[in-house]
């Protein structure tokens, strides 16, 4: 059977293989089934995204805790390294450690700010 020709705009708009209408070329034309229509596929995609959302929240709570722990540990490590290197290797080397430490500060501040915003969300435990 002949199929409708796809335009370049349609191909570019399709994000996934499931968006292409490949179902009309079989023995039975199943294009009229609810699950074969674009609106049905969108509904199924949304349903399964909602089903997995709880699991994603659990994983994110764990990852957020890990990130906060990493930032705290790195800050402590760099502070101790700065003091130790200043005493043993001199000011020049200690200055380089201090520069790196100070460069990390804005990144950590941004992550702390975002974590603070996340704390207000339903389901947050990290």
C-alpha cells in the first residue's frame, strides 16, 4: 500500500521513532487503534513518566545528599590542604590551592541556593 509522503518539517518535529507512523504497512491496518494514534501515544508517554516520577524523586533525594556531602568534604579538604601546604611548601603553592578553593565557592553557593529551593518541594527528603 502507498503511504503518505513525509515532509522535512514532520521529520524534524519527530523526536522519537514512536512518533513515526510505521503501523500502516502491515497485513492489518492498525492505525485506527487508540494506542496507535499520536494522542494515544502521548497519553501513554505521560502516564509512564508519571509512574516513574516517584522513583526519580527518590533517586534525586539520594543524589542531592551526595552532592551536599561532596561539597562539604571538598571545602574541608581544601581548607586543610591550604593550611598544610602553606606551612610545608610555602605561600606560592598555598596561594594556588587557595585560588582553586575560591573558584569552587560560587559553584557551591549556586548549588546550595538551588538545594534550598528544592527543600520546599513535595517529596524532598535530601
